[in-house]
């Protein structure tokens, strides 16, 4: 048997379509999965910063200071700015960026961040951002 | 606002001074109120005042991006923490509304120059406090002390 | 005494020789020439070529010399081919020497490797149309995967009698990648497309590379369990490489093991091409369909890359589609050469390795799928 008859008789069309579909599905799934690997790894490496993994702790830790919604918003903006700096950053530099960026009440917000220990002195003249404290008080 | 003398008494640095020494300082001090965002000194300007914090938070921005935050009543901002040979080496910015006592620099230096026992006591406290709290401030700034010795 | 001489002469190759043996010896010598003089896949063509010489020395049946005689040494060595033992061992070595960074950096390029596998199924249809049985058609189609071990593995499982011609066709076309692919690449792409530059890939962490073989193995083998022998060994070899602590095993897999197995596989596949078995009209059909399969696979990869460009913000160079046929790393090298002919400062090799490696995975999955359909 030859030609289209042979293909039809041996179910060739179905085998080809299903085969191509399976190969494609497999590689698309793999492609999507490996595109997420680095994100999952990032999540795992920063798991201590995730509220999900800090549920029990966060229940026990009662924020001593309540930030107003406006302060929280400014704090978030400060955090974005701090992320553009080194881990141990210059406080005057952060303040300067906040002023340039037009954040509301940059000085008092910075004072609040220092007061609430969201920004902490590294004892070497620079400061660091305490992400866990930020999550407790702002997020 | 609390009297200047009470502000000095709260300071660890001035607490060992005798009453008459404190009274002498009180003569040259005055209290001020500053608003958040106000700049008290600018790096490179001629140094005219030292400061004692009563309430509020002040950012002391040093060279090289380093900084200190003053927020305790009685914190002293002067000597190598603020000036070198008559020039401010830091920029002071009030982060919140502050109440401060200001001491004219020349008067303060004259006080510790003329009053040896008080100066000795103050400088010992200052050195201890300084090395404990601000170890990262390098010797290159330590010149205001030499100015009067 | 005269009788003894006559008996001896009648047992010599000169007396038993058939014109088909001569033809195959010439083919074997051509393979050796191409491997040594032209540097076309020498690690494969030289063993296969010499195997052809070995397999085409006419021997007296019954002495246990020929590869198809059950008690011969060559037959025992050929056991690794017919039982599908060598291909997974080769995949172990390939896994231990492959860096999947480029694939991890741009997973979307994996689709090009998937697209090129369409050639396998199109050729499968063509083989059916030419009158081949479904199991034979599947074995012929897999030539388009341009992956020798995969082709041998599937043929050993589905159509053992065709191993010789299919293996020789697969390896021949793999060796001829630099000749076959460029005209197709030029035919399906414009100069403007060939000039497209690829974005710098992101940096891939060690942990990512360690997780990849496990994720790839689990995903692909859950979907197509029949791909387990090939993909399992490929991913295992890669885990040995990336785990660092198993470096000794990885070194053994990518040197001693793969080299030993390549020698045994090459020689026995070559020896299996005995003139009387190999030179048939069926073999001619396999070679024709194999070439077609290879060309279709290349074209499918190229066209799919162009199709992807319709949707992608940052366009990809469609030449990369040609690397979707596995033939690692030759098809990626061809992409680099063709790309550089248009723009000598355009470096596509690193990017082409992504669809190239994806093609290896894709053809193994396709082989698994065909095997499960035909079983």
C-alpha cells in the first residue's frame, strides 16, 4: 500500500499530529518551568524576608509604632530609593535622593524610619535597611 | 522650652562639670527651635556654633557620605564631630522639629582653654564618648582639640 | 595438497567477494577520508568507516566471524546497539559535557528545538506513503532529529533490521550539516533577518543549572515516559557535571565512557553495513527520506523562528531555528558561520546552542513518543 491510502491505513495523520503536539507541549512546559527556576531560587534565598515564612513570628511581634498611611507610602518610596544604593548606604545621599524625587516630608519620614529601626546604623557611619522591620511596620 | 543649663546637665559629656562651670557655659548659650528640614550648618562654612540637642532628631552628614544621627537629649555636636580649624566639617540638618542649645564655638573653646580642670574632665569624657560612639571618624578631623591645647 | 590450497583459496575474501562488498568498502574509505581529510565528524566517521571495512570482508559462514553470526565477537559488541545500551551511555556523556546556561537564560529559544522536530513526523508520513511499515517509517523519520544515538536507539527498538542504513544515514547527514543546512537557511531567510543581533543573555546561577536536569527529567519523562532511557541519562550526566561534588564521575562520563562507547558503537554500526544486507532498494529509500527529513527539520526550525518574530518585541535571528535539529554543536556552528557571512561582528554561536540543546531533548521526547505509539 502506498501514498495517502498507506498513511490513512496506518493512522499516520493522527500519530503525527499527536506526536508533534506532545513534543511541543513537553518543550513548552519545560521552557515555562525553567523560566521560573531563577525566580523560585530568588524567593528561596530571600525566604527570611517573606511574611509567608514569618507568620508565627509576625503574630508575636506587635508593632510598637503605628505609621500613618501617608508615612507608609513615603516609606515605600524611600525603600525603592534605598534599593538603588549599596546595601550599606549613605543616609545623606538617601535624603538627597528623597528630596530630589519629591517624596512628601522627606526629613520627618527619614526620622520615622530611624525611630522605628527600619533604617539602622551600621556603626561605621553608614546605614542599612532592615527589611523584616519594614515588612512588619509597613507592609 | 527647658533651660539651657538643664539641657547641659542631661548630657553625659557635661554632667561631670561643676555647677560654676555649667553656669559659666550657660552665660554663652542660647536655646533655639528649628523646623524639620532646616539646615543648621553646611560643610565648608565658617564654624560659629556648637550644638547640644534637647529634643528632636538631627542628621550630621560628614564627608565621604558617612553620617551620624543625633536623637538623644544632651547629645553634643561639636569639636571634631563638627569642625576643623574654624571650618565646619559636617552638615547638620534637622529631621524633625528640634529644640537645641547653641554654644558659640569661640566661647566654648575659650571656656575649655581657660578652665583647665573642667577642660580636662570634659575632654576625657569626650574622648571616651567619641571613640565609643564614632570610631569611624578619622584622625584627620581631630584638630579643634589641638586648637586650644 | 592441491586440494588444501583450493580449499584455502575458496575461504579467502578474494574468492568470496561480492561487488556489494567492494562498494561498501569504497563507501567506508570515503567515510574515513571525509573524517580525516575534511574533518567532518571524525570521531564518528572514522570508526564507522573502519567498521564498514571490517563488516565487508567476506567471511565463510559458520566460522563465527560476521557480525550477524550469533557466536561472533562482533555480534557480542553489536549487542549494545541492538539492545539500545550504547545510546543512553552516549547521552550520559553528552549530559556531562553540555552547559545548559544559554537555554536557561532564554527558555523561549527552546521552542525552536521543538519546531524542528516537526520534520520527524513529516518524514514519518512520507515513509508511510512510500510503503514502509509504521515501525520502519518511525525509525526513518527520527533521522530528521539529527541525533545518531536517538536514531539508533529507536531503530533498535522498532526496526532492528534497519539499524545499519539508518545509523549510517543519520551520521552521514550529521557530518554533512555544514553542506546541507546553509542553502536551506539562505532560502528561508532574508539578509535583513540574518543580520539581526541577539540580546546578551542573563547570567545563570550555579543552583539554577543544578536544578535544571532534575526539573527537565521529571517534566519530560512524566509526559513521555518512553524517553526515560535517553533523557534520564542525559539529565543524570548533566547533574553530575553541575553538582561539582561528583566531578570525578562527570569526568569519567564525558571522557572515558563516551569515548569507549563511541568506538564500540561506531565500529559495530559500520560493521553492520554488510553489502548484501545494506545495498538494497530499501536503503536507498532510507537515504532519500533521511535527507528529506533533515531538510524539512531545518526548514521547520527556520520558519518557526520567523513565526515567533511576529509576536516577539525583541526579534530573534531566524537562523537560530536551523540549530533546532540536534546535531550538537555542528548546526550551532553553521548558524554562526552563516550569520557571520552577513555580519562578521555578529556572534550567534552562544545563542544557537540553546535551540541546539533543546533539539536533543526534543528528539529524545519524539523518539519516546514514537516508540510508545508503535509498541
